[in-house]
C-alpha cells in the first residue's frame, strides 16, 4: 500500500492508503492557480529544494539526537538513487527549482552519494548542487564529489576545541572533521561553515571560530538552535539569540550590514571588519529562524529520505511522493501532488504563537 498525504486540512482528510498499482486522486484546491512553479497562497515561490538522503548520522549532537541515537528507517523505505534523480528531475524541469542541497542525517553515509550527485548534475535542467555535511569521512571523497558535479559545501563545525566537540557531538571526531574541511578547501571554491552555539558549552568559542574561518576564506553561519531536537528539551529562554551573537562578535570585530540582496537566503549576512584598522576580513551570516524569522520570503521545499514533501521544517504533515512514484505515477501527477502540497504552506512557522507544538520528527529525520 502507498501512503498519500496531501498535507492540507480540508482537502483529503489526512493520510490515507492507496492500493499498490493505483494512482492517488490529486484533489486540487479551487483557488490554486495553474502555475508551473511551487507557489503558495502568500505568493512565495519555492526554488530551493533540500533533499534528505538518509536519517542516519555518525554523530549524536545534543541539539539534534539523543545519546543512544534514533531508530533508522528500513532500507526499502528510503529513496533509491534512481528515485532521487527522478524527483529532482521533476522539480527542476517542471517546478522551477534551481538549487538542490543534499542533507541528512549525514549524507556521507550514503555509499552511492557520488553517483547521486553525478546523476543530478547530468539532468537537462541542471540545478546548483550543494551538500550539508559534518565532514567526517569527507577527506577521502571531496575530490570525487567535486568531479561528480557538486558545486559547494556547507560543513557543520561548532567548536575548534576537541573536548567541547566531544561534549556536543558525543563523538571524539574533531580531527576527522577538520581533515574533511581541509580536503574540501583544496577542491571547492565555496566552503561555508555552520555553527550552533549552546549556552554554557561553546558560547565563548564564537569569536575564535569566526577568526579561524576568516583566515581560511570560509563564510561562517551561526544558526539559532531550533525546536527540532529528539529529546524535546529545547527552551526558547535558554537558546542563544541572533542579537547575542552579534553583540558577542562585536566585542572583537566590527560587523556592517551586507549590501548584497538577501534574495530569500536564510542567513542575514554581515561584512566583517578589523576593529583596529577597518580592513575587510570577509563575511559572516546569522540564521535567526526563531527570533527574527524570514518566513515571508521563504523559498524552500523539502523531500525527506522517504520521499515526503515538507513545506516547512515545522510542518506536521507531509505529502508522499515515493508511494505514488513506485506505483507508476507519471511525472505530471508527481508534479501536481507537489504543487498542491506547497499551496497549503502556512504564512509562518508559528513559533511565537500560543499553542505552538514541536514537530514529532527531528531535524535528522526531516533533513535541513
């Protein structure tokens, strides 16, 4: 049986089973325009696709996963290499997607990652291809990924201190992460670093991490901790805010608002200047999903490792594309299911609303 969820209250009544070999009915909202792209009711158009390749990870970061890990998906529940290429092809050819980022879990745990990248780079409507990774294991694969067509990398690194790294990731893998970053810097023109600051753990490491990135020509992104942890211990009052990050970095550097248009990007970017000389050192970004949300200009759509469309990280519903695909659905049907799912996107994630509830699925299961 294929499970289909159109993800829109009042349209299908929720998740339902479709007999194998049968096509789901695509019930179109009466007010949904017949536009080719992934438009929603608020005029936003999704052109950036995040594809989770696996829910597995080789780290156990405290803000993401419990120490014992999470149950992993059965192998046959996860999209295959061919299924990923087909859905990315639908997104780029029929739905106007221009950027594709592979996420996880940890995408390097996919043995066929290089082939997935090569397949998507060979699509007729080739998107910009990027990868979010913890870089553990990247040292031996960076060159192959570049040769396959990967354009850029986002690498997670919360600290340069081995003990703090082991505390946050629950694994002593800092050396392997740094080796992966070094290998990536040899072959990629663009390497970005993502960091999450946790109060009482690595807050005082922020300026040193920025200095390290600036010296190497990397753009660092500080990301506010979001309520997507498996333990559901996230506390808005305890999280490190974007305002705190700016103040902390301002003690050592001068930050000036970037003149380049944000153009739907999640990070607000700043030019970093030397406090003494005013010399430009590079850029830093801050992703303030919680305290300074940018939902009004969101341009992202997501596929989970099981081939489910999520219109928002904090959505409570998904639209299954993998079941219909395996049942023989045409590209046109898959595209219409996807359009209908995105038409139902809410105006915002609602974290400031009374009654906000954290999604049951964690970041590792959804894919960033």
